[in-house]
C-alpha cells in the first residue's frame, strides 16, 4: 500500500503481457485493486487467476470505442480510478516507412493513439469530477527520438507526448497527466525489433521493481512533465 495506507483503484490497459502485466502484478502486491484489459482471452483468464477475485481483468480492444465505454461503465461502479495507465500499444514490423501497408499503419494508429483517446474519454470525466487522480500515458524513447524502420511507432509515441502535455493543461489543480518513457525493456515488442539483442536489456519483472514505486509516487507536482522510469 502507499504511505497513508490507502488502497488505490488502478486501471491498466494492455495488462495481459509485457510491461502492463508486471505493472499489474507489482501494484497488486502493494495492495491496490487492478482493473485491466487485454485482447487475448487466454491472457485475461491467466492474469485474472494470478491476481485473484478482488481484481477485474476483461477482454477489451482499446481501438473499439464502444467496447471501452462498456468496460468503463463496469469499472466505474467501483469509483473513479486513482491512477489510469494507458499502456496498450503495438509496434510495426520493422521496415522502411513506404513499405509498411496502410492496414498495418492504420491499426497501429488505431491502438496507440485513438485507443488511448478512447480510454481517456471513458475514464477521465469521472476523475475530473472527483478532481483527483493521475493519468499515465506510456510513451517511449522513440517518442522523443527516432530510429529507422519504426516510423509509425515513433509517430504514435510523439503523438502520445503531445496529447498528454495538452491534456495536462486541461486538468483541474491536483491532478496530473504524465507521458512516461518506461526505458528499454526486454519484451515481446522489443524482440520483434531487436531480435536476440533484446536479451541484453532488463526483463519486465525486474523493471517493475523500479517502475511500481515510481508510478505510485506520481502526483500533481508531475503534471505535464515528460518522465522516464529510473534505471
């Protein structure tokens, strides 16, 4: 639990694998209640079993606005989230920008940008109504710099930075919106780009040991800041 012993309600998208999964597990270990989503029913069932009945994991594609709204209505019966983590994202298969199909490019934008907007639209009004809460939108080192063959992903994460900083200017005092670069972590997504070289980086379980307390310490003082998980 946090320092004052309060159990926080935490919403995490894309929580059935990678960084999202280990954030969910780590935050639950601190005693907080997780409401999360993923697109794999098998992944949802597995994480639900690992976390237990006090938590709420559902199959939701964040690119589907109606599905997000339906999920949010369910989650918000418990009250507005104290922390909203927009983690769900995909990456393009590495290739020059002009070789990436319109279908692949569109799907990435639908998940990484429009999906984030769908989640904000569904959850943030309740948080603003309570004038409390932190919105953490997962960015990337490739949201602040570029690399070849991942142009669509870079574009989406640069958009996350801009969207989040603008959102930060719209929130009432005491709330925060933060674009958060998790660092370079050995996940399935990184393996898709780096191949075997991804093994040179920390795995998601080790990363979460730093990321969880860092995330829990975020507050109004951090509103609009582009931050990076230490280590």
